[in-house]
C-alpha cells in the first residue's frame, strides 16, 4: 500500500530502498540516497525522454550535443574539434565518430583551420542550424512538461540548490 509523505507526495522506489536499508542496517544515515537516488533516476528518465524528442530529427542525444554546442557558440557557429571535445568531455576518437556522422547527414562541415595547418574547423550548416533550433525547442518542451507540477519559485529554488550541490560535488 502506498503511504503518503508529509508533503503530500506518494512514496517512491527510492523510499522503498531506504526502508530496506533501514531494516537491515538501522545504523546507516541514508539521507544522501534520498537525494542522489532521485537525481540519478530523474536524469535517466529525462535523458531517455529528451532522446525520444530528438528522434524525429534523426539525431541522438550525443549528436544533438555537438550541433547544439556549435549553435550556442554564436555566429559563425564554428569551433575546432578540440574545443568541441573539451566542452562535451569526449575523447578525440569519440568526437571524430560523431563529426563523421553529422557531416555525412549534412548538418556540419569541416574545413582546414586558416591559423593552423594541422587543425580543422567545424561549422554548422544552414540545414544543421534549422534542425537544431527545432530539436532544442522539442527537448525543452519535454523538460517543461516534467516541471509542470512545480511552481516557478520551486523550479528556481530547485535549480539554485542543485547548482550549489553540483559545485560541492565537483569541487570535492
């Protein structure tokens, strides 16, 4: 039977895990599981949902990230493969595979770097620009829908708390 919590929410799978740990190890403080278990599950669920939103555009989440990074860079929407790799935390080999696929799809092109004979520049095409503008809107629509149960102030407060937590975790 589902038990309602003090804030009116129903118990979830993370609560069940915490209860199980309490039954076998009541000495443990499982409060971090309540936070990180939910963050992990939300990230997986939303990652999959956003990936489905990109499917009609013929791109995966990883490919979206490459084209979106170029778009966010501003005109002329050009970066080096090294800059893309650093931004997306990808190896150069992983980046090359994505670039090959996206270039073949006509979403970007590579040209020699005029300032480095050994370097390349990656530029989004007009087709890639149009596609990413639609795909980012579709992904945001999914994310907005997930947040509909929260008010604007709650969304802002949650974002601020997660920013502080991320800074703490990344600084550790």
